């Protein structure tokens, strides 16, 4: 099977489930919980979980589908809370939950999805032992996401963030949930310890690569494509791998820490390209994907293992 | 054993565990998570969980101790988030987390404890099956707590809340976690379906009674005892059972919706006492405790069953 039709089919199934389960609420709190959840999205974490399940035990992805949904619920809960913390008013081209409702409702809407995520792990068809371990794995991922978000916010007051610190932060903020997606999928489908650990490492590395690509998209893509304001990281002086390497190369981008015209953004990009920063950052993401794919070697050869490789290549080639 | 020494010993054990596990953090996020957690508290939910465990299977409370801690972690997470939503600056006589740090840190500090709660359920010594059910029970309680808090906030814009609506809100906001405490304790200790359900009902009813007593304490107790501002519900025109019954009795307390002197508070209390409202509300709490205690009849006669009865009497007789 081709990757894009596969992703399309997972997104369709996931959307249908989410709309059926969360989409018809009339109560304000439940409408707020559902707002972002049913607004689409690529459903990449469910896809990774389901591919991981089929890669260790062909045909098991259907059984673990509720756990795949749990990963999307977790992702959405973190987005709702992050948007409050970051004061963002737009997400996927629509108003964020705390803007459309209010902050208390957004805090609670996130908290509801948080509980629903753990509930959905337990709804999977798997051994009780695997479910208990999956709950633990999800809890660990949630803690790391919080740590990552907290560290990311603390970077705002610093100009000396190292590449190592950035990668550690991103590993928690984004890598941990992809690691848990692959790990939980394999675990619930009955994968061996070795397979589950390999899937976890694959998810961690490719998840970091995913975030690096997100930073590149923020800088390079048009707002119509990304659904966000263009070059917001540059305007806010955010410490991304791009900015950290620019600084290390002696490139001063502090003049761009203000409202920017498209011409100014293009000018900054040209400087970064000339100094080989963009290409270097892209290479780092590619090589994380390559080493992540090598972790999959412990899995039996299968269509799904191949698709896990392809999805991670998509992480670093996508334009939005 | 007497109740007070028993509660003292649970609090001591719980405090020691929490301080050991959460108390020595140097990182800001972890200090914020630990702030309220290690600041004391009566640890009533852990006590209920441990008594329920011993009441169905003598000596099992030690095995389920991590789950007892999970209930305190859940309670603390909801307090941290509630304080943000309610804009409260004092809790247990100390600054609230979002005041001592900031809102983003408080949101994350709560989110960390939330994950830690689910992690701690899994750390209990119990069958895998019981743990999976306990995770589901905790998730359900968390969802109900969010619903209850949301409904409670929506009451602020209404003056026509019925007694039934109030009791339903309180059942979710406070009853659900006591129900889960008793239910999870019994479940993890290997209680039968009938026993677990009875414990759940006991926890729900006595938890509602607990909240009614909280409302009475808010009105009657001195701030030194309660650690909160006196009569805050009266000043804010909050819809408690007291206020709802006062309104039904034709007693207009709207003049007290402002900053109040002690004399004015005493005057309002005198009016409520004269109209028999205070006594009636107290009776409602007492009778919830009585019916809750009757649910315990399915458990074998034991010291711990008796203490579960006594702890619920304490819920409605305590002065702070």
C-alpha cells in the first residue's frame, strides 16, 4: 500500500470515531473538548500506533484502535493547554479553545481529554498486563511533554540555549508522544520487549525530526499552508535549532525580533541559506529519521514496517 | 483503633512518601507540583482507600498504598487547576501555585500530578485486571470532577439553581473522587463486584456530605481554622445548599454580596439559624452519611468497616 492512501484511511477512521464519540455534545465543556479534536489533523500518532501494532502482529491494529485514539486525545489535550500558556489565538486556522470559550473552560476541556486518553488505553483489546504497561508508558510520556513545554517556555528568557538542550527539550515535548505511540502500539499487539523498545526509540528519534521540520515549516511555509502566522519563531526570537546554529555561525538575527514584512522574512531566509544553516538543519532531521528507521530492523519484514519507514520520511519532507 | 490516631498515621505515612518522592525537586516545575502536595492536608482520600482495602481483605492496604497516593495526587491536581480558574490566591494558608509561580507553570504542575496519579494506580500490588479497572474508575472520576467544576462555575451566572442541580454538581465535584477512593481501594484489594459497588456508593454519598460540610465551614468557621477567607461563598453570592434553601424560604441574602465585616457575617448567620436553614442543611449532610454507612453492610464486620463509618461521621462534624 502507498503511504498517502494509508494515512488517508487512518485519518478517516479516526475522524469518524472522534466525531461519533465527541462531536455531538451540546454542553459547553464537551463542545470545547471536541472543538480541536474534530477539526481534522493528520492523525499521525494513531497511524504510527496502528502500523507498529501490525508490524509486530499482522492484523492486530483493529484491536488496539482505541489506544491509537488515546494518543490523538493526548496530543489534543496538550495543544489546548499549550495554546493557553503560549497565548496563541489561532490553531489549524480556527480560534483556539481559550479564545472561543475562556481559559477556565479550556483548562477543563484539556483535563477531560486527558482522562479520556487513559480510559481509551483500557478499551483496547489486549492482555491486562500489556494495558497496565501501556498506561504507565502514556503517563511517562505525559510527564515528559509537561517537562518539555516548561523547558521550552524557560528558553524564552535565554539566549544561550545549546543544541544539546534544544534536542533534549524537543525529545520530551514532541519525541516522547511519538515514542509512546510506536511503543504502545507494539506493546498492546503483543510485541517482545526488544521490539517494543526498538519501536520506542524509533518514535523518539523520528518525533524529534518531526519537530525540527515543524520549525522549518514555521520559517519557510506560507500561512495558508501552515495555518499559522509566518516566521513566528523568528519574530519572537524563539530558540530553535535554526536560530541556535545561526548564532553559532556568527549570524545575528536579533534585528528580526519584531513585526516582519514578507520581504524581511525572505531576506532572513536568504542569509540562513547562504550560511548553509537551513540545509544543515534539514540534514540533522534526515539523519535522525535514518537512524530511527534502522531501529526497526528487529521487526519482521512487512508492508507495515516499510510504511513506518515511509511515514518518518514524510515527517521531514512534508510542507505543512 | 480510634479514628484520629488512625488518620494521623495514614497522614504521616502519606506525607513521608510524598515528601520523599516529590519534596526534594530543584526544578521549578517540580517544585510547583510539590508545593501544595507536601503542604500537609488531612489525606482523607488515601485513608478511605486504605480502609476500604482492609475492609474487603484484611492486611491488603499496604499493597494498594500507591493507589491511595494516586487519589491524593488527583485531588491535588484538581486543586491547582481549580485555584487558577477561581482566581484564588490562598490555599491552606499558603499562596496558590499560580500566584507563587505563574499560570502556565500551575497548569503544567497540575498536568504532571495528573499523569503521576495514573502511574501510581499501576504501581499498586494487585491483579493486572483490577489495575485496568481502577485506571478506568479514576478516569471516570476525573471526567466527573471536570464536569462538576464546570457546572459550579456556570452557577455563578444563575440565581435559580435547584437543590437537585446543586447535589448533582457536588456529586461530581467532590463525591466522585471519594467514590473512586473507596471503590478503587476495594477493587485493588480483590473485593467482589457487589462490595466494590457498595463502597463506591458509600463514597459518593459521604463525599457529597463532605462538601456540604465544607460549605457550612466556609460560612461558620474563623479564617484561622479554615485557612480561607471567612464567608467567601456569602460574599460572592455562591449557590450552595445553604443559599438555595435560604432563597426557597424567602430569605433574601443578596445584601451580603459585598465585602463583609464580622458583625455582618454574624448577622447573616443569625438570620439563617432563625429560619432553621443551618440545622436543616446539617441534617441533610448527616442523613447522607447515615445512608452511606448502610451501604457498608455488605462488607464483613471489621474494625476497618467501623472506621469507614466513623470517618464519614467526621466528614460532617469536623470544624475545618
